[in-house]
């Protein structure tokens, strides 16, 4: 998985308006960029948020 693919997969995770394909959460979790949630999904870790940078800023919790 290349960096652009990682960024796209992370943005798919946080943006509900994006078309969702198969979840890449498990792959991102192995890399330390996502963590499993109690509801069965995945959310970005701090490292994941840093990777998506300004593109993900609108979705970051306050």
C-alpha cells in the first residue's frame, strides 16, 4: 500500500460522504495508522491523523 492509498483509506474511514469499498482498516491497523473501535469499525490513530494532515482536518474531533 502506497502513501496515497493509505491517505485515501484513512479519508474513507472518517468521511461518511465518501463511497466505501472494502474496509482497509485491518491493513492500516497493522501499520499503526488505525485502531479498531468497539462498534466494529476503525478510526485513525494520531499517526493516521498526521498522515492525512490538512485533508483530514475537517473531520478531526475537537
